[in-house]
């Protein structure tokens, strides 16, 4: 299996196949048929050495296409909530099976494939937006093109169907594409800096040694603190580097895939952090889990207080997000930890509006950034699973 953006050879092949698309873009033309061919080539490169994963991908795509198509046709005639719930559960079911499989049958052959999470988010999103009446037309080719857009296939960012289709269908302006091309090249070089230099240096010169110290209880306390910061930095630069590659390549293909990171460690509070970190995932959960749960609980009048509704929705939202990473205790604790931070900050913010205890100025902004950074890094320490790897 060829890992996307994992080697210089991958980029050499990638740029060779992208050259005709770049030339066409500078001439103001799109090449949808050639784009589809390139997608097939790179999907083949990803799964050629793993027949089981390749078959799983094909079955998954047809499964999601059938569900989305059937639900779209049904939605034109009726809007029964039960049918919507069944369609949504069936859409998420393959991902749930893959996530639960290691716990149910540890030695079984994995039936998942690289990118199943992000493809599931896209497909489930289609069903929910169809339910809301936002998707007026559905062409099977458009859906598959959106689902399998190869620059973002394995790890996002997560685009929205209507935005993607509108851009894919619109003609290219050569001048705008030239700017997009320049920005895309910059992001690709930024990805090289982040992923292959900074993240690599942190991994080889800090994390490896600190893990050794933790396993052998060498200066355990300081090693754990060092690991917390090193892992947090590694996680950001590795994933932000990958995301920069994905967005940069999307730009070269004339598609402005949304950015995933916006200086997250400069956040003044935890709410701001989740508006800057892995933004497409955060916004996806906000729109399709948190807001829907708030709306449903408000409509059913389960609680009188809107704050109680919001806080319960936060816990459900982050619990699901944690479980999405995997059904291990540290992912679940990580999700609940984030919910505690969000709810705790909101309670403090509401209290502070009445008491005027904590003013907002440049000094408190800096203090907020420092404090938020500590809480975020501790969360990543939990997320890393290091406590499950070392013996006490």
C-alpha cells in the first residue's frame, strides 16, 4: 500500500499526473474525465497491495451510493423521521463495525480501509442535508466524485457536498487559478516543512527518548511532562503537514478544500481552540451532532434550561468524537475531558459576566493562551495512550 504524501516518490508521481490539470487550469479549462482517471490511479496505488481493503472500499462506495440514492428518492415524497434514522444508522454502520472489530475479534482480518472515517462523514452528511431539504438534485457521478476526491480521501479535510459541487461545476478563471496554484504550491512546501522536518525531528530527537525514559521510569515526572509537550507539538505538525498537502493538491486541481488548522495554539480559551484545531472535523460535529441534538432536546422540551441542553449536547458530542478515534478508554476519557473543559469554561464565562472578575485585555489574552495551551497539551497526553503503554 502506498501511503498518501508519505514519500518523495509519491510526490514525483503525483506532480507528473497533475501537470496536465495545472496546464488546463492556467488555460481556463477543467478536465473532469482526466481528474476521474487520476483519482482511480491514486486509489489503485493506495490499495493495490491489499486486496481486502480494495474490495472493502468498493463495497463501501456502492453501499453509501445506494443509501444516499434511495433516501434522496424517498425524501422527494415524504420526510418520516424513522426512515431518516434508519438510513443514517445504515450509513454509519460500516464505520462502527470497523471501530468495534478489534474489541470483538482481535485477531480477525481487518475489513476496514484507509479513509473510511472521512468517507463516512461525507456520506452521512449527504443523508442529513437531504433530510433538511438542502440538496435539491443528486447525480450519482457528483456524489462519487465528492466522496472519492483523492487529495482528501485518507484523512480529510472534510468538505461539504454543495460547496464542492458548486466549485467543481463552475468554470475556471485563469487569473484566479494562478493565485490558487501559487497558494497550493506554498501549502505543499509548508507541508514538507511541518511533516518531514519539524515533526520528524520531534519524533526522533524527543519522543523516542522520552518514551524510553517512561518505560524504564527514568526521571518519570519530568519525562512525562516533556512527553506531553513533545507529543502535542508532533501531533500538530504531523497532521497539519498532511492537511497542508491535501489542501495544496486540491488547489492544484482547482478545488478550494477548506483549511483544517488556524494557529490553534494561539487560542485564548478552549472554545476558540476547537474553532482553530482540525476545523473541518470540529465544524462537522458541531453542525451534524451538537446542533441537531440541541434542536431535538429543545423541541422535545426535555429540560427548561437552554444551558442544561447545551451542556448535555457537549458531552454527547465530544464522547462520540472520542469514540470515533477508537473504542479505547483513553479516547473516551479524552472526549469527556474536552466536554468538561468546554462546559467549565462556559460556566466561568457566565459567572465572569456577572462578577466582572476577569477583564479582557492584552495581558489576560496572553494568560488565556498560556493556560489554554496547558489544558490542551494535557488532553493530548491522554489521547496519546501513553498511560496504556507504560507499567507503573
